[in-house]
C-alpha cells in the first residue's frame, strides 16, 4: 500500500478520524498573528523545534510557540517539547519572535499573546461575536470600555486585562454632516441640531446665512433643502447633510 505524501491534521479533526500513515503531516502556522499558512511537519509527534524548522524559522533566535486548541485556548509549546498531533485537537500554531508572553482573559478563558501590542481584531477573531455584540474591557469600579475592531490594546499595563463579549450599545442614528459621521439620539433631526454638528460652539454671526441640503432621508421627500425650524426623519445609518455659510454684505 502506497504511503500518502501528507495527511492534513485539520481534516482528521473535522472528520473525527485518526491520522493516516504519511510522509508528512500538514498543520496551519501563523507568524505574529492569526493569518495562517500550511506547513508540513515530518512526524505526527513533532517537537516545537521541528514545527519552527518546518516553518523556515531559525530556532537559534528567541521564538515563542503556541498551539491554538479547538477550545480557543492557547497552549505554550517549548522547543524540545513534543506535540501529539494524533490527539491534541490542534491544527493551528502561532509563533512570535519574542522572549516574553503576555496573558489576558477573554470570556473567562486565559489567552496568551507574544507581544504587548494586541490588535483588537485578534480579540474579535478569537471571540467571534454576533453582529449585535461587541467586546468590552472590564474596568473594576468603573464603566467597561467598548473595544472597537480597529483599536489596539497595551498588554504591558499592570495586571491581567479581562475582556468580555456583551450586546453592543445602541448608538442611535448615524448621519453624515459635511462628510463626517455623527451620532444623533432620535430619528427626527432638526435644522438646529445639524448646524451644531457642522459648526460646534460657533458664535452667532448676524451677517452669515446658513444653507442646508440633505439626501438619503427616511422621510419624504428623500432629498431637498432644510430651513430654520425644519426637521427630517433620518435612516438608522447613512442620511447625508451638507451645511454651508454665505456671508451677506
């Protein structure tokens, strides 16, 4: 019987079967993050060193290696420690060029990262929240901090950061005023509200006339001009206002 060139560890896990005899065993490898590529290791029970060698990394340089388990947990893999791919439940491995690990908690699971700078996109990938959920940094004795998907977290602060998934707060309605996104609490938006958003805290100028146009509104007509004392009903997101000033002589 011919031996396989390789057996894919991820396929074996998903098919709930043992690994087949093969010349190599395919795993997923990420360097400094959660972007993975395929690499083949020569043994179903490789050492951490063999995994780094198979990824083309120089083991004489300080690297941290972790197995990302199906449970979502991180497991530290030392260079001379073996990993039994036949029953570990891990197909993904992450390495960092670093000599220090940083721990944090995500939904009561302990995680480890190889850099002090943790992109929040990593948290969202690991937690996989629903569209109506967001990730928050727990703040003892204060209000939990909303973490947006483009934030960065410094894990070098004292203590272990704790993150949770919870319903995303209702931001009300998002409109665009002079090309800038703004939040308003109600679907009925007045001329005066939009002016304040366009020119916050602007002094009263008696020789200046304000003109306003809108489009993509929820109310009819969906576009037009809005004057003093007027209001329109906006969509949950995407109604657009343009406000201009004209100096009168």
